[in-house]
C-alpha cells in the first residue's frame, strides 16, 4: 500500500483566457505550485482567449462552453450558437447544481475565485464542504460605481479566506468603507524576472535618435494618465527639454490620444507603439521609464522594468509604494502635471540622480522573489485544507 499523502484537490474557476493580468497569474500558479501536494483542475466558462495555448498539459481541464473560435464559420449559424450558449450559461448561473452535476465529476477541497469576475461562480458552488478562497486585485478607491463596490465588499465577506494583491488594496476598503477582513492575507503577484530579461534580449530595437527616450507601458484607458503625460511632454519641449516618449499598449483611448497628439503637434516625438507581443526590447532601448497612471493595484511592469535596471518615475497610487523605495530605486510622484514635469526634467538634467537610481535597482531581483510567493500561496491552501478536515471530523 502506498504511504503517499493525499493530494489537496483545488479547482480554479475562470471566465475565459483572454489576455489579462488575472488569467496570466492563474496560469503561472498552475505551472509552478508543487504538484506533489496539489491536484489542480482549471474550469473555464468559455474555451476562448489568446492564452488558451498556454494551459499546462498536466492540468485537468473542465470546459463549460465552446469558445467563439470553435463555432461554425457561417455567421447565421454562429449567431444561433451564441444565443444557445448564452441561454445555457444563464441556466448554469441560476442553477449551479445542474452545472456541477453535468460538468464537475469530482469533489474539491478548495475552490478558488482568482478575480471578482469569478466571485459568484465560486460562492454559488453547490459543494458546501469545499473551502472557498477569493482573490482581489482592484483599488476600490477609483471605482465611481458605489453599488458595484459595496456588492463586491459584501461578497468578499462570504469567502472562507481572501487574498489581496497588495496591502493598499485591502487597506483602502477599511479606509473608505470601514470593512476589515480578519480571514485574509496579502500576497503579491509573481513577477517573472528571468523570463523578462530573456525576452528583452530577443531582438534589438532602436529609436534612431540621440535624444533621451522615456518608455511607458499600459492599457490605453483614460485613468492610465497618458493624456496628462502628453501635455507634460509638450510643456517640456516648449521649454527646450528635447526628448521622445514611446508608449507601448493598445486600448479604447488610442483614438483620443492620436487626436490630442495632432492638436499639440507632437506626432514625431510622442510615439504610440500599440500592443506588442514582446514589449521588453522597446523598454530596454529607452533611457527611462514613466508610469503616469491615476489608479493601479500592483502593476507587474514596475517590477519588470526595475529588474531591467531602468530608472523609473511613477505616480504613487495603489500598491506602487510597496514596490518602489522612493529616491532609492525609483521616483514616486503625485498624479499632477507639475510633479510629472519636474521629475522628468530632473531625469534629463541630473545625471547623478539617474546614476543613483540605477545603482539602487541592483537589489530588485531579490525584492521580487517568485519562490516566496509560491510558498505563501501553498501555505494558504494547506491551512484551508486542514480547516476542512477539522470541520469534517466535527
């Protein structure tokens, strides 16, 4: 008879695998958490998204409904398929016991909701014995929809345990809504340092200029602050501080930024490079990095760029102050034009400051230790499993 300890059965729920922070975090955990301790299943509502091909082959997969990519190419037939798919998903939402009866053959020790999009899926699971773990990465301070925020805050209370993506993410709920989560912890998302450094070397890129270049990377959304960065860029140029800015990322703000760029006449110096499969050679080719965002939780790009030894200017929002030691390995500023202007000017004119920050990034590699994060997640799962066993023993 085998004396091998029983593996802890963990079910991760996800809506789909469209490119985004939460699916990337889940796939990384599925690849790297210890398989001798855990037996993982990934359950997708929709088998669709760019990250489908990155599902680890040794993970059990449950697919609730086909993705658009697997449907009929005839547009009329596809419309019918989509309507039928939506009806089935609505039934499953309303009657999760039917979904679990048809699609979920096993019982799990732990069910995980990796983001707020999956809260209801996990909380409504008909398995009353499994431990429910929720994950939250969002700064509620910037959500104008109070009702939505309150609904999420209430749902988080119903989980057996909550994991927050940064200290600030958890703290701001206490500050604004006086709600605390005694059964919770903070675990940062993994920053794949070695992977980033390798990708940065995959090809050479050149901005073909002798001017200093600031790079930036993020979704083009109004609250990411690129419209403000462009105004500051124009002010600096008008005051004789010649430089270029390269923004890597796509999104619904692209058209507005293209129009603003035309109005300000900075089409040659404010580069909009759209999304790139591998953005790191573009960052490597720049002199500095700037993140002008109004709201953020724990942006992986800060850790990635710091490990590339680039001097960083970032707004002090969300959990960024937990990543950057101000004045040591980066500069933190408030989200306003004057502070952005002064910090960019000082990078272009104060060589000693830039040198000091580059030297300060020497410890970045140890700051973002992925093994420690996998250990923390494993520990949470193991503790919740022990609680489940104790409950069963009564």
